[in-house]
């Protein structure tokens, strides 16, 4: 995944999650990256579904679905 696109994904994911869970978004993203075994600088496009699934756990059903649909856009690039 190109650096610019990866940074854009993490920034937008953080923004979307902050709207749902507030400042805990940073923690959720950090924990999701730890489960992958590396930091955001190594994030591959194929790992996006795992990141989305991991950070979606505390969300309401509608929020999880919305976030999953949003994440699909990055898979199709």
C-alpha cells in the first residue's frame, strides 16, 4: 500500500472511530495493529478487513456495518 494511501486510511479510520467511541479510537487502532504484529507503516491492503473487524468490536451493529462498507473502498483501489 503506498505511503500516502496508508496514511490517509489510518487518518480517516481514526476520524470515523473517534465519532463513534471518542478518544478510545487511538487505542483501538493501536491494539488492532498489534494483533497484526507490526505498526501502521507496514500495513498492507489485504489487512484492512482484519483492522476493520478488530476495531469494530465495541461498535453498534449499524456502526460496524457502516465502517465495513467504508473499508471496502480501500480494498477496491
